């Protein structure tokens, strides 16, 4: 009888050890870990990591030609983390209503901005917003923003005009005049040759002297 009880107790102990091992093993296998930085790593498909470069076209000219409706479509990349309606709630990122013109890294209903962004100083103007959208990590090293940036200068300009229309309505900077076309001005050599060419033309059209009368 004692041997039978010992055998049963042994099997029960063995089953308990197996169940405990399975529990620990499954917990290690399926455990979830918090990301190093909260947020969704959204990257621009064109620019990839680090965003794009500076456009050859001046920013004021890009803004003058920008389309707010196209900017709203670009904002779809931001909608996973941001709201933009007036009185909208903060999410992973702050609500962006009336952002242009506001102090950088402040306000927004007490949103917890990173120290990196708070230390930038100044207010959001068109140029700073363009730099931020090009590469947040270059604009404010250490920012919590996971977005890599927009490589297209036109997309950035469209988005900025759209953001500006959402409660900020700052006057757009005046577009820069296009540089004069150097090809339209005659070269120095052409200027010097012009009088000689005119003289040649005059000689060609002058009436010929009468031939000497035949003797």
C-alpha cells in the first residue's frame, strides 16, 4: 500500500513539475516587451530612414504653388499618431490644430514633449516646419518622434499649407523672383560682331559701280 501511495505521489509531483515548466516556457516565448521608444515607426516610402534633402526650389516658391487638398492626403501618414481637428485629443503625438506660430515643444494640453524638442526654442514657422518634416531626428536629436521624414519637397510644402489652414492661417512668405535668363542677353563677342555684320550687309546691298565704257 505504501509503495502504491508513493508511486501516485511521485506521478503527481512529476505532473506538477511538468506543468510549471510549461508555464514558465510559454511565458518566456510569448512575453510582450515594451518598445524602447513609444510610438509607431512610420517611414516615408520614398525617402526611407532620415528623410530627404533640400530642394533646389526656394521654400516660398514651393508654398506658393502648394495644394492644401494634396497636403491633406499627405497628412494620412501622420493620422496614426496625430489629430488635427480643433479641440482634438492628444494621442501618441500631440493634436496639431493651430501648430504653426506656436512655441516649439510647449502647450498642446500638457503633452509630454521630449527635452530635445523643448530645447529647440522659438516658434514653428514655415522654414522650421520644413526642416522638421524633412528629418525630425536631425531637427531635434533625441526626439521621441519615430517618423523618418518626407523626402519630397512638394509633399512637405503641400502638408505645411494644409497644416497652416488648420487654425493658424499665417501669411505665406512672398515667392522669390526667378533669376534672369542669361541666355537671353547677347554675349560680349556677339555685341562686338554686330557692327561688323551690319557693315558687311550694307556693302553687299550697295549698288555696283558702273563698268568702264568700252573703248
